[in-house]
């Protein structure tokens, strides 16, 4: 594992007003898993896009298999043996597995006609090498996320890749699927493939990698041997400080009840869900994927219609609201998927912030741009959002900064209740810490806060009370000394019903 297969030397990449990469150098050895970590916006994805041929660096060299190499584009990178597996999978759902594996490089005869038998045979060989349970003729859109990821990895096998880049590969995987992925990564490593692994999840970094390179503000802070470092050391290099108080819990100073949910049910999703939340309280909802947490709060917000149950809002029974009515009442919902549900990616931060509340920024159907800009600047400063300006497309921002804009658009309307569904998914430890602090600040300002999280330390660390959900039902309510990992695991695993407050 000492043979250097890839070396990036002095890579510099700029965008208008921003130096994304500043003289970045790192190397990858054959048969190692090399982690690349850093806060959102540190330059990780930009560096990998340079390597994969999506961006062209202004300075620096890519030295691949001992020779300086120019990567002309993604297909050229793939043909050379460098494969980037994006967090958002780059597959064509209506095409077959075989067609996706060789997309852009289908075998054809001299007349340009596809050699279907050869395509299928090659794809089958790649799938068998990885132990995939599906065949080359299956339509990709019918596969699970984990299986689709295996189709991406099959490209590495098909093109005899020497370097494979995984960008947040476990973001949408269950624990079982994650272990299957790790098994595949270890198999690639054993065959001498050099692997670059990008993740914000420190437990994964220390479980699967051999070395760790840390980026901050587009510069390399150092490279560590994983076995000789720890989370605190890596975190300090990433954000320039230690996270002595990683989780911040608001003072337990509760006011009046804001929302009470009574017997809420939706066939096939959740059943008899009841809970309440008060001013200044952070209520946590914990459960495994498919537990019904998101569906329940979406029903409260009016995204779904309940079959039965009722809502009590600030002491009065209310009819199930529409999302518009929920917003007007003072509810806010930060959804699980910021890209698909929380933002209009081709709009700037200014427009995204004002979009749900146009009446606050207009008179006689004419937008008040000055008020929009003032609100944008207020929350850019308050939430430390890194953007070049009010009209920079949010699609160009890091995940952490995108999430802050989702928060900004709800906070500007002064909600009474804010529901945060996986608020720190896919963002770095520094941004996570900032959002944890914001949750505490909102509660101490008197807001009622509901936090849904699949990360047990997070939901325990920020909440005053935690409800455990499993298979659509609330199976436990914990606070005080009872709020611990053992009780949560016991509740969601064995469905031992506790009294629900």
C-alpha cells in the first residue's frame, strides 16, 4: 500500500470572487482508502470535480500512474480509470443497468449500431464481480438507492478503474446497506484500487479509511494516519477550534402549549400519534428509516391529509390546515430533503428567502426589492452564510449554506413553531454545531421546536424530551435521566410501550 497511484500537486481553482482551491496537494496509494474531509465549502467537491474532468484548474498537475495527465472530461477520466461516484447518483432511470454502466461508451459496430449482446455480456461480468443480485436488463429506476449505487460502482469494474471517488456515499443508505457498501470498498481496496472517501460522518471515516486529508477554506491543513489520530484532532484541523460543547441544549424554561396532536392516523404510514410541544421546548422525534416521523409532521403541516385525529393550536381545536394556512398560523417546516423540497436551486438566496412570504415583501403585487435585500443581508450575517451575493444560485452553494437558507426563509416570518426534519443531514461538523446553537437560541426566544433526527447523539443532545417512533407508532417518551441511548434503542427495537406525554 505504499505505491502512489495518484498525485494532485498545487491545484488552484477560482470562481468569480472566490478562490475555491489554493495550491492543494495530496496523494493516493494503491490499495488504500484515503478520506478527504472539511467543512461545507472547504473545497472537497471542487477538488474531486477537477480530478474527474468536470472543472479545469488554473494551476497544478494531476500525476496519474507516474505521468502528468490532462483529464479532458468525465468520460475521459472514466476511460483512464478514474471514477467519481456522486452523492446524487448520475444514472438514467429509464435505461437498463447495462446501458447505464456503459453510458457514453456503448459498444457499436462500424455502422454505429449497438452491439446489445456484447453490452449485456460485459455488464453481466461487472455485476457478477461485485456480487450484485440483479441482472443487466433491469430498468435502473426500479432499483433501490443502494442497488443504484452498486450500478455506479459496477462502472469501476467495467472500466478497470484504478481510482474511485466516493462522495458522501452513505447519505441515503440504511445501516445494512452501508455495511454492504463497506464490504465492496474493502474488496476494491484488496484488489489495489485507490479510494478517495468524502464524508461528514466521523464514525465512518475512522471505520473505513487509512489516511485523512483535511481541507479548510480551500487549503490543505494536513494529512493524518487514521489509526494515529482521533475525532478531536481532525475536528480542530477542520474548523480551527475544538468542539468542547458540540451539543447545546436550551434552558428548560417552558411556556404555554403551542401544539397538541391527538390520535393522528394515516393508513399505511402512522397510527394514533399523540404528542404536545410548549413554548421554549425542544421536542425530539427519533426512529429508524420508515418509522413514520416525517410523514406525521408533514400531516401536521398540511402536506398530507390525516384519516383521523385532531390538532389543538394554542388552546383551540383547529381543522387540518393546508400548508398555506399552517404558514399563516405560524408553523414552519424545514423538510428532510433541502434540494428537492426546501429550495428552488436555480434561484438566488434572496428569492429563496422571500419565496414563502411574498405578501411580506410586496405591495399591490409589486415586490419591495430593498426589503428583500435587507432581509437577505440580515440572515446572511446572522447565520454566517457563505455566498458571493444575493443572486448567486443556491445550487452552487455547499450543503451547509443551502440548509441555512432553508432556515432563513422560515425565520424571517417569525414562526411560533418550527419543525426541523434531519436539520444537519449531509453537512459538516462546524455547520452542525452552528445549527445546534441556533436550535437552542430559538427555544430560548420562546419558539416551540420539533427536531427529527436519525442521529441518536444529536436528538439526545439538543432535546428536552424525546419521543421514539417505530413502524408508525410512538413507542416511548423520555426526559430527564431516562433520556439515554439504551432506552431509545430498547424502545425502537422491541416496541416496549411507555407512557406518552
